[in-house]
C-alpha cells in the first residue's frame, strides 16, 4: 500500500487532491454582482437552510442513521486513475460531490453545506494512511469543520496523519482504536503504547479545547462490535489499566494550550549583533606553558625569515 502512493499513484494522489477540494465547486465571483442571479434559498432562515442541507445530503446515496462516513481512499484513487487513463466507462464523481451539490449554488451555501457535512458526521478510517490522505485532500478549510473522527491506530504515514489531525481545531470527539497491529515496527516492549510508532506526533497535538479522547482496545477493527455476536469474546491485547492511562494522558496533553511559535532569525539580513560581555567577567589567564610555546613559535618564525 505504501508503494502505491509513492510511485505512479503519487501523480494520481495530487490529481485527486485538486479534484476533491473542488468536489462541491464554489461558484466564481462575478465582477458585476448586480447581474448575477440571486439565490432565493438565502431568504430563508438559517435553521431552515440547515435542514435543507441535511435532507439533500442524507437523501443522496445510502447513508447510515448513525451519521458515519467511511472514506475508502484506495478505491477513490483507483477510480481517479481510470478517469485519467481515459477509460470509456470511468466517471470521476466521488460520493461527497453528490452530497455537497447544494454548495454549487452560491458562496454562502457552499460554506454552510461544508459545515453541516464535516461538522455533523463521524469520519471513520481503518488505518492512519487513509486518515492522512483524506485530511490532506480536503484542505485546511474543510479540516477546520471536522468534529468527530474514529481511526484505527495502524498502518503507514502515522506522523503525517497526526500532524494534519492537529489542524482539526474544531474536533470534539476523537476515538483511537488500538490492537496488536498498532505495535508493528515499534520499539520494545511490544505492549507499551508509549513506544508505538508515531505516538510522538500524536502527543504533540495541542489546543484541542474540550476534546474527548476515547482509546478502544480491540482484536480486529472490523469486528469491534463482537459483543453482539454469539461467539466468545476474544482476549484483548493490552491491559485495561494501560489503555486507560494512555487515554488519560492523550486527553490532558491535547487539551493543553498551543505553544506560541518560536522566533526564527532572519538569515536574509546581513547585520551581525555581537553580545556584549558581562562586566563581571575576568580576563583570561595565560599559563606559563602557553607563554613558552608561543615564544618558541615566534622564534621559529623569525629564524625562518632570516634564512
């Protein structure tokens, strides 16, 4: 999977990145606003417009009643690749383009539609690679609307995924699922979540005010609701107290205030500011051995010039 994004499909990744960002294309701003037709939906109160957005988004496609969105990034890449290769039956139209079609009406409805879609749905990712690709493709504006994410802590691009996750400042509920695959490629001990690959980037996230973090231990992401099945409950990989401690630590760290960026020196300026020496500093003492050596060096230089 990692080779998929780093070879030929790196070009597809950038291509889809541009297409997806404009999946609900914001109407171009006309120079002569008086001639542009008015959007009659704006005459309605905001509450009614929001209900219309929800109705349009839910009525198109098969959506579950729990407001969950599962972006299958790999499938979307394959569809985009077929489109670029000129396949006769290929038609690049991700689900989100249909769901956000009302946003094509005008600029205000564009922002309102994004706020409803990204703010009221829970986005579920089966690995950190999918989380990274999706957050990167939708762009900073739409990332700022996301409020709920459920992601399994496994796969590639963990550091990059968690860095983009830190830009989702409206995030209110983050569920992280851990299992045996979380510790792949990590340092020993294998059951210490603090040593999991990519956990450093996750713990650097700050400024998530009132964020609720849930850490769920499960044997398999696809069978997390195994309690509803008739078969016996499988054994958990991590100890319950370790998972709870990891959850508490992430909650405290992510709710901390974001640190102010450090000042960066301007290398373009050629001025060099010398720091004055403190008055209390004493002159350096020269030892006798240093004086003898320096005298010998001077004598050798004088003798060489005479020759």
